[in-house]
C-alpha cells in the first residue's frame, strides 16, 4: 500500500541550508528567476561610479524597475540594457537628457557580454559601447566615475562625433575612441574627420591641459588612438597608382608626427603611394631613404621651430632625385626656405598639392 503524499506546502529548508545557498550565489545576484545586480555590481559591469547610476536614476528615471523602499537596489537585465543604450547615445554625442529619453523609448537589446569574440561583430547600425561610462552636464563635457584632473572639454559648436570622441578620450576609453574615428573616416574621409572631429578634440584636450595643468595621459591616449585609426586606413588602402612614391618624414629630432600620419592616410585613401617614416629616423637614415626610394615628392614635417632648420634640406638628395620638395608644420618660417621648397598649408591643401606632384 502506497503512502499518501503529505498535503500542504513542502517544509521550508533549514536556516543553515538557506544560508549556505545564499553564500554560494554570485556576488550582487539575487536568488530568483532573473539575475539581479546591486548598484556596485552594475557599476563595475559598466565601468562607472555608483554615484553615476544613482544620478541617472534620480534625474532620468533609469533605475531598478523593481526598487522597493527599504530594500537594496537591484538591477535586472532590462534595466542594464537601458543603461547600455544610454551609454551608446552619450558616446554618439547626445546630451544626457536626450540619451536618457532614447534609452527609455528605444527597445534595448539584451545586456552586452564582455566577451571578445570576433565572430560576433556588431552590425553597422549599432554604435560602440562606451565602456567607461561618461555623464556630462547640459553645457559641457565632464567625466563621471573617474578623476579627470579638472573640468571637461570646451567643445562648443562641435559635431556629435567630436563630442563622443571627447567623452571617450576623457574616459581613457581607447577602444571607443578608435572605433569612432574609424567609422568617421569610413563615412566622411580622412580630411573631413581630421578637420571636424579630431582636430577640435585635440585642441580642446590641449587647452584643458594648459588650463588645469593635468591630463597629459588623455592627450597621449588620444594621439595614440588617432595614430592607430589613421594607420588602419593606410593598411586597408587601395593599390597605389603612382610608380614613384612620396616620402613623408619628420625632420630629425621632431617628436610630433600625427598630422603627417593624417596626410599619409589621406593620400593612401586616394591611391597615392608613399613611404612614411616615424620620428626616430636619424638624418643619415632620412637621406638614405630618399636616395633609395627615388621619390616624386618629399614632405618634411616640423612642429617645433628649433628643428625646422633649412640646412636639413641640404643633407637630402632631393635635387638629384628630381623630386618636388615640400615642408609642412607650424615650425617652418616661409622667409627662411629656399626657393625650390614649398610650404604646405592645411591638410586638405597638402593632399591636393602632393597628389598633383606625384600623380602628375
């Protein structure tokens, strides 16, 4: 004879067992059907300060959907997805109010997983996720969740992409900065990206450093990210059309070369072949490079007047190679240049002049 099942609810587990089960739960996750994270856990996940999450909740209503007075705040998957949508909008240059409105009204995808899997690339319609989580005021850029060493960037009148790049730079978010630059160059070209996006942010970061005395790491990271993005254009450029290349190099001793890399990227995108050399090339190496390359044009870059000495041109066999001689950068004095040397102006003008000289 079978023993009948007992009626009523099953007995509650012993307190010790319940405590053991709770201890085995991952940090910040509640033991229910849907994992829910504490403020601290979500802050670590998104890379922001807990105070930023509380601000987003208080100002824009982007808090835990099941928050109950007197209980710990816990975020579910939908809550986290909305926060990630707000980060995307901020990175794209939206104001915090616009980003919050976007996050509340647009259907959010599942929360992003921090897994590096090349096979799961984002679609072109999705913007990069700002991993560092920037929150700004209504008038300027400011970083929440990290010490920026001063106030935000002055980017009045800048494009949304420039504001997004500024946020990524202040957050030291190199992945997002590079992604934004690459996307902008794919859409608008190197010259326009330099003029409307990269140059304004570089200027604003430099001014911020002069104003506050801090932020050298922001400027260095922005330079490195820009160089990486520009060199990716060079690496993916079409086959050069010109049999004789252009040689692009800083003058010996000059440490700044970013605008020269931008010139190389813009030329490469138009099918103009070149030989780009970095700042570490000594004088004898530069002369050998010109001699071996037999270039149609040579561009020497100098940002500092100390290194922009016309005698540098005497050591380079430009005349022997019948190459057009150009100099570029703020360091050169037009009055001190020999008659056969042309001083290039803006990046756009430099691309035109060098292309004409090389392609004929």
